C-alpha cells in the first residue's frame, strides 16, 4: 500500500532536548511538507521541500530544522530553541509541478509531541 | 501564509440531516480539496476539484469548485454518526497549499 508513515505516534521529551520526528513516503512524490496543528487551530506550515537536498522555510520555521537527503524521507527536528513545541505534527506529500499544475496533498497519521 | 475563511466553525446536527459548509479565499486556486480529520489522526482526502464550476460527488458527499475559483462548498447528505469530525478545505496553487480553519461536525443520534 502506498502512503505516508510517521513515527512515533506519541513522543515525550524533556525541556532543553532536541527530538527528531520521522516521515517516510512511498508515493514517489517529489514535494514533502511539515505542518503543526494546535488544538482548535488550522494547519501551519513549518518547512517544505520540493526536491531532494532543497527545502524552504514555512510560516513558523523558527526552532525547527529539516533535511531531505532522500526522496522518500523528510525528518523534522524540534530543537530546544522552539519555545512552545507541544503540538500535533503532520507530514504531507504531493507531486511537484509548476504554478498551473493541478495537485493533491496527502497526509501521514501525525505525531503528538509533548514536552514535559 | 494565507488562511482560508471556512464556515461555519462548528455544527451540531441530528442524524439524518444534511450539512453544508463553505470556504472562501482572496486568491484563485488551481485545485480545491476537502479533508476530514478524526481526533488524533491525520486529515484524509475526501474530494478533489480541478475545474471552475465543477461539481463532484463521493457517496453522500458533494463538493463544488466556485466559478470565480475563489470559493468551494461541501455538502453531506443524510448524516450518520461516523460523519463526526473536523472538515478542512484547502486550496492549491503550484506547490503551495492553503487551509481553512476547519468545521467541527457533531452528529446527534
């Protein structure tokens, strides 16, 4: 089955620690995204990548870092610089195309991060 | 980034009733998407719309791509308890996706 996997489902971390969230897709999509979702709020874009070894900051990139060494993988690191990291994190992917390309985005199951 | 205007914010309906929600934007989009999210899970794509004026159905769900390309609506007919969840709209232009704030649907048996 093609899809997006995120691990772990639940993650706990102590203040001051960095933590890495995993995201893998086997949809052969070029573009991958990380979103943050807080209770009762919409999705906010953290980082996105349109191609391997390239990524761009989204609206709330401060305190986060990413890498894109393989097409299938787009891990997100939540650093100790992120002031309020407790949230639900969603990874997504899509085909990549030009400005007038029709496109759909698919999501993983999410990782809930809690900072203790 | 741009956030789409989605309404209503929440709905409480009786089982069997029809539901309607909509999204508006100040920008045009190539694609309108509708998702459903259950608590603690990722959003699941319900319907994708590609053409202005397009009306698409998926079972009891019907969605339309507004003629101006700046709006879309989703209708759910004959609601059932498993329709409970949060519904998000999204607009796509290039590699960018913009999301509504969600409509929380509660179905009362």
